[in-house]
């Protein structure tokens, strides 16, 4: 007899943190691209979720920037200066609180995108 289980609900915040955990060392993504990947309708919600991050080592929210590559002025773990330093430690060039999305933007693989397909 085959036993069927009801699907487990994955909350939007969990989807966001899973996606953030996939951003590789030395790469960044944007709030908007995270929203699109995870099905969150408003990119500002992504920022709210990231402010509640209790494990920045496993969920590297310092790798999330705005659509222009600008660092978060209110980065929750020490301000924009700390975010810049963490990115520089990953060999990401930060100039005037911005990173070049042309150089550093993470493009999720098809396998990562499948994690979030409904």
C-alpha cells in the first residue's frame, strides 16, 4: 500500500531564506529578483524578511542589494559599511556604496529555479 502525505506548506519567508542561502560567495542579487524567484509580490517584503535574519552566516543577506546595485543603508547587521566590508571580503568591488550588477549579479541555475517552481 502506498502511503500519501499531504504537501508541507512552505511559507514565503522560508522560501526567501532558502533562496538567499543559494547566492554564491562573491555574487549578489536584488530584492526584486529574489521576489520574482520566490513568488513574493513586493520586493520590500524581502527586505523586511532579511531584517529578521537570525543566522547571517547561513543566510548571507549581505549579498542582497537594490535594483541599481546599491547597498542597504539600514543593513541590519552593522549598517552599509559592514555590508560593504563583507562584500569586499568576498572580492566584490564596492564603489560609493554600489556594486556592478553587470559583474556580480547571480543568475540562478535551472536547478535552483526548479526549487521554487509551483
